[in-house]
C-alpha cells in the first residue's frame, strides 16, 4: 500500500485543479476559434494596395476602426444578375428589393489593412465619392473581459463537470471521474443494521453452527487467543441458488453487531485495467478503519476464476484477483476483519484463493431436508395470517427438492391466492395450490381439450398412477389432474412420500420409477393404439435416469462399477460430462434402450392385467377432472376386491362342477 505507484488507479488529491486547467484551455481555444472564424471571410492587403484600389475606383465602402481599415470592394453582381439567377424564386415568391440588395452586398469582396493616420486618405475617398464611416461603439474593458473570458470559462467549467460525472456513473465511479477506483461496497454499520439474524434463517443448522463460531470470535476474541487459536480469515459459502447464502452472511453481521460491507464480485471488474485492483485496495482500507467488521463478496467467481485457462484470459480480472489474494494475506486477523464470500461454482475458483489462510472454511449450504423445509415455512408464514388448521408438514412433504427461495415464493403465492378469493386468512388449500403453481404453473382455463384428447390425457395420467400403486418401491399418489397448466402440462400425477424422504435409492426403486414414467405411453397404446407427444417429458426423464444408472451409479451388469460420466457445475445445472470413448458411449446408448424397452413391456403388462381398474378410474377422472390420492386408492381397492370376489366365485364354481362330475362317475 505504501509503495503504490502513480497511475495505479488511486484518486488524485485535488480534482478541482484538473477541472480548472481543462476549462482554461477550452476557453482559450474557443476564443482563438471564434477569432479565426470572424476573419475567415476577409483578405489582408497592404496599405499601398488599398490606396491603388481607391485610385482605380475598385472600392465601394470603407469602415474605419481604431486598429484597421475594412475595405468593401465593388459588387460582383448587378440587380439583373440577381434576378436572373433567382428566376424561379422571383416568379413564385416575388423576391423583394431588400433581398436583392442583400445578395448584391454579399457579393462584395472584403479586405482589411492596418490603420494609419493619414488625412490625405480621407481627401482621396471624398474625391472618389467612396462612402466611409467610423462605427460608434461604447468600449467597456471590464464588460469585454467578462464576455470574452469569464462567461465562456464558467459555461465550459459547468459542461466539463457534468460530462465527467455522467462518465463516472457509466464507468461505475462514485463521486466523479477521479473516484473511479473507489470501492462501491454497501456498508451496514451498527446503527444501519442488516435487519437479519440467525432467527430469520432456518433449515441450515450446520452452516449456522459454523458461522456462529465466527460471531463468537468477534464478540470474545480473548477466549480463543488465550488458548492459541486464531480467527478464521475467511469463509466460503457454497451451494445451489436460493439456499440462503446471502441471507446467512447478513445474519452473521446482524448477530455480530459490527459493520458489514456487502458487494458483488462483478462490481470490481471494469473495462479499464487497474480499476478493479484499486477498488480492492480501497475496500480493505475502509474495512481496516472500521474493524472489527465483515466483508461479504457475493458471486466471487466473477473475479476469482482460475488463471490456468489461457484461452479466455482477462488482464483486468486477473489483476483484480491478484490484488485480492495479496490483501487477504496482508491484513491482521486479530483486528476482527472477516471475509465471507458466496458462489454457486466452487470448481472454477482459483486454487490460490481456496487455500487455508485465505478462505479457511468452506461452508456447504445445501437444499433443506424435510424438517428444514418445515422450519423454513414456519419462518416465512409467521408474517402471514393463516387458518388454525394449516398443516406445514404436508406442504413440506410435497416440496421435495425446493430451496428457501422457492418456499418463500410459495407462501407468498398462497397469500396472493387468498386475497384473490376474498379471504382474510390463508388456508391449507391455498398452500397446496401454491405448490402446484410453482411446479406446474397456473391452470389454463381458456385451453379446452377436445373429448378425444381429454380421454387420452386421462388414461395417460391414470396409467402413471396405476404403475405407482402396483409396485412396492414407489411413492404413493397424492393427486391426479387433467387440467392444463401454463408450463405446458396437459395433466399430471403428483406423488408425495408418506414420511421422511430418503437419500439413497436402490436399483429396484429406480427401475420401478422408470416403469412409472413409461406407463403413461403404455396406457395410450393399450386403450387407443396411438402414440402422442404427451409422453415427451416422461421419456426424457426415464432416459436420463436409465443413463445415470449405467454411467454414474454402477448399476449395469455390462459395465459394472465404471464411472463413465461425471457431474459438472454440481450446484447449478448439474450437467454430466462423458469420461469414456465414443465406442463406449455407443454401447451405453444400446444399454439405455434395452432398459427402457424392458421396463416399457413391464408397464404394459401391469396395465393389461388391471385393465378394469384403468378404465373405471379414467372415466371417473374424466368426469371430475381432478381426484385426490385417497379417491384413486378407494376405486383401485374396490375394483381389485370385486375382481378377487369374481375369481373366488369362479374357482368355487369350477370346484363344484368338478365335484359333481366326480359324483356322477
């Protein structure tokens, strides 16, 4: 910091001097420009030439001033010339005499020469009948100086100042162009708090526990230093979007009751090399003055990407990263300065940034489990008026895989729905409908299916539900509907676990789930002997699951436990990357097709064996459009009991017939 070189992005000490110099130079240039323009139409001649022109009757008029003679030669145009050259204009607009005289005067050549006090000149002008005059002008030196220098200077100074401020804002500067290298971190001080504490964060108990230790260190540093422990310099919050990384950082500041500097990684990067590094220096300088305090850098991957990739190198970003690494090594952690950062892409961060001594802790902020989702719902719903009989546990069961931001959105959607239906409180129906709105979109009441399409969709969805009910390794059906939704679904079958979700899936469970996916298409072929586009999403999900079984889960007899694919961007899209040859990938495709064909045949056989239940439940769904899981199971069990009674009756009849036949014999 002390050996900082000039031109490294440090703001100049006195930008006013720069503005003044620029304004003075601009004023001088303006006056010179105006002077050159004012004399651009005049030609300089000598005094002797001026006298000769008078003798030769080539002068029409002379204007005498204190420093020069301005000589107007004879007009080059006559009245007839003007009228003939403007014949069209003259005939249409009746060109006036004043306009004609103006054009004649404009055709006079203009000369000038220096002033010489010569009485004979005036006599010569009188002799030649040349008109001459001396313009009457009131000279005020103070006024002339003001109009020539002061007023243009003030105007130019204002224009330059406004222009600099506009450019500074466009380039991210704070207080003028000279402050472009200053940090733009938003600071929450002790009086202006973040307004968030650990009570506002739920479902992330492990992350809170790790961060609570940092808060305690800021409050009671002696307790740790007495045993020789050092405060962690930094903590990196890693997890999928919406899990509450930024919320956790604000909660740390709220709990620690210390100044909190918050900014995004992209705010460091500018088009000018060196600006980002200057902002890093300024940020740490401000933080050191406010210590103990917390610096939070959101989306740190914007500046912290690995420098190994030479193809997409960026000098500005690399200099910013180098300065950040230097500052993180340079500050004294005993002062109570803590750096928190958040990212969804830890795999792209530079290894030097992740080493101990910079970010000592990596805190994983994962998607919440069942209990975590229920706790998050309690946090968000405490500000909402609700009915007394709401069941957040049921809603938590229906939202497997949702993050905190999703759950907050669902609670808000439920409140909006209650208002839309003119209710004073949020009901359980509002909560469960909000789940479906977020997952599948709103109901499309204007999309009316034809009777044939409605029957196909109904049998398709009941096919999914029956495959679920007929297999033991599946989750129970919660709801079946054939009401179209805005996200493209013409209908859907919702499954929901009865109790706590599990984190391990067996091979049989995955195969049964593939069967459920393919049962919709199987129902279409069995009943209508058609193949529709309605199964596209089912086929995509079934194919993806079968491929993962083979390439990632080691559940293939052909390939064994070879890892043929790996996950990239785990916390974002989770896209898989192949780790095998083209020949192996071709064999993987063949294996995927084999699994899908086998499970499709199993799905068809299940539905054929239970065709009576398929028909009755589908007809009931067509009439009601939406049925619950309990209604589905009631019809399914009743049909199965009737079938069993018929089978028993037939078996008894066959036994009686056989007995009668034996007696006759």
